[in-house]
C-alpha cells in the first residue's frame, strides 16, 4: 500500500488515481483505506525544501501499537505506593527475616498477601 500510494503522488494531477480507485486496486473498502492513510500520514521535505504529505507504513504501525498499549484496565495497584514498595523489597531480597535476607518469587508474594490479607 505504501508503494502504491507514494507512487500515485508522483503522477501528474490528471493521471493520479482517486482514493476510491486505490481502494479498489487493493481490494479494500474506501473507509479502511481512509483510516489507514490517516494513521500513517507524515510530512516529508523535498530537496527544494517544499513539504508534501506521504504515507509511511512504519508510522502507521507504531501508531497502532501506541493505541494498543492504552487499552485495558488500569493496574489494580493504582496509587498504593506502600504496597508497591513492599512488593519491590520482597522481589529484590530486601525483606528481612530471622535468618537473613529472603528473595520472594512473584508466586510466593501472591501467596504471602493471600495469607496476610
């Protein structure tokens, strides 16, 4: 798609394909093509310092990944900084027991808090 779109930009205005024709060539709906172009549109600068719009599949993919990271519920630990510090100390072995330092596995930490509450 990137190659097809960017080659189309190099054509003269009369010979340029419309977005509808590009979508038909790709076998996509016009709406899908429009959304994809919106995701990956970047400003480029030519050697004569003029700017133009082009499509970058890399930019489109990184925008999709950013949006994926935003999905899902927030962490249950939330703003409980004391709990986060305790868990960190248990993982790193800073938790003191009668016979020295002890490092807990994540499973052991869960079991500890299930017992202790």
